[in-house]
C-alpha cells in the first residue's frame, strides 16, 4: 500500500482543516495491527462529512477525494503558489520544493481506497469516488471558475508525471491565481479580533458596462483610468459624483466584472473602517493583483472625522499607497464633507477661517479623476426606457413604453436610470 507522506510537505502546509492529515493517517495505518480501528473509522467518517460539505459549497462532483486535493492546491497560499499567481511558472530553487510537494500529492491522488474500505468494513469511500451533487451548483465559486477547477482536477488526477502536474497547476495559477484573492473578485473587511480580515464576497452583481444605457463619456473615462491601472501605468483615484440612481455604483461594479480576468479585485470599505485601511493595504501590497478600494455613497457630516484617515491614505501619510491599489468612490456630493454658509464666514473665534474651509474641500481634490453622472433629461430618460424594454422583451410599442414611462417617473422619484429600471421591472412583473 502506497504511503501518503503528508507530514513531509514543505510548501503546502498549514491547511485550514485536518482532512488531509486524517485521511493520510487512515491510509497509512489501517493495516497496522497496533492501530485502533474504531478511531480510524471515526476519523474517516468525519473526513467524509467535511469533504461532502466542501463539495456542496463549491459545486464539486465526481471523485471528491481528488476534488479535495485540487481544492488544497488552488487555495493554499504559500511562497510558491503566490509567486506563480498571474505569472505562471517561475525559475529558481523553490521549484525543487514544489516538485517535492507535488510528488506527495501525486501519491495521494493515486491512493486506491478499495482495500481500505474492505479492511475497515466501511461503505462510503466508494460513494465519494463517484459523487453526484443534486443541483451541480455551489455557493462559493462562479460557474466558470468551478468548471475550470473541475478541468484542473481531471488534469491533475490523470497526469503521468510530476512535471505534468506542475505544468497544469502553474497554468492555473497564471490564469486565476491562488487562494481567496485568486478565486474571488470582491471582498469586505471583517473585524475579527485586533487585526481586520479581508473576507470574500461570494455573490456579486453580474452587471457589465453595456448594461448601463447612456453615460458613454463617463464610462469611457472610467474605463481608460482602469485600463491604465491594470497595465501598471499611472492611474488616478476616481470619484463618481452626481444625482442618485444614475449608475455610479453600477459602473464600478461593471468595471470589476470587465477586468476581473486581468487580475482586478475590489474591496468594499465603509466609513467606520477607514482606520483599518492601512492594515488592509499591508495585506495586499505584495500580491500580484490590482485592487480597487471601493467606497460607496461617500459623504461626511460636520462632526464626522473619519475622512482624516482617508486623506492620509490617499496622499499625505509617510507610507505611500502601493501601485497596486487605487480608490474608487461614489457620492451625491461633489465636495464630500458637508459645508454650511457659516463655514464661508470667518467665525469670531476662528483665527484662520479660510483654513477650516480648505480642510473640508481638500478631500475631494485628492481624487484625480472626477466623473459627473447627471440626471437624464426627458429625451435621455425615454431612450433608456425604450432600450430596456427591448432588452427585456416587453411587448409594447415604443410610444406605449414612453407614455407609461412618463407616468411612472412622475410618481416614483423623477427621471433616472434606476427609475427606468424599476419601471421595466414593474412591466415584467
């Protein structure tokens, strides 16, 4: 019986769960007369439970043991896998360590569980070698990513050499990357103890720029800035401001979907988390991805001071913002910090009243790209309604759509792209 030398792994270690180690122990010890068979069986069933859970969450089918090993290779962030992300195969001595570990993984892929099943008298190992997930869908990965991992799993299991495993694995790292940043596109900040953690957002809008009707100049500016950022050129922080419901947030979400394949990732940041931005940047500055820190509906009242953290990050702190990080924000205000008429008058007890006003407007000036999204006029609004009606197959003439769209906007907050979409949703329902 081939032993699984799991404890000899060098790079691929520190897994989040003990499944690999426990399954290896079962495979290595089931013929040992001194081993406690009941303990081995208990570990085996516990592992099967956890493997099936992973398969359900990720939408895996077929040989779940092979799928789990592939899952480890695609999620384990180590010196080798992170060096290969978005770059592919690399040179250097670290490859020797990678070959060593892949040799152990091949031993694991090649294990025949039939004899183990017979000796221990268990009945479910054969099931996880040919598992059928009822809906074939997971809640963690997108369908395209899941299909790519399924292909990788087949290639790794069928590889007849370590070099073959190395080639298909590094190709995957080049295309998708590794770990949470490679396999997900959007993230949020979670406070878990003293150090804030970056957690994946597993469900995101599938919107693309073509879904946004109109605003061609605005989309072109945002696209040009993002493409410069992706290509490693100088790019500006961007502020999308203007009327509500005009597509500011949707444009940024669409940008993420358009350029995810090129290594773009997005981290959503709320005002109360601005103090954590420095820590977040420290976690991502050495990764081979481009990150947008996304701040939606950004504005501050007079008494809120969180903007000071943001000012220091954008420009002014001792530690410069890394080249792989840019900030995109949306706001209904051009000047992000609320002003009053009294701010423009020097108060009796304010020696330098002008300085106080400059303090309030200086945040907006730190966004090098400011893009205005204005409310559409009547002609533009009706054009949006017509295009959306055609896109969703609404069986009405253009004249009927326009007539009903005008009625709708009069009682639903005025003209905007959001109002037009809500009108179409109403017609569909």
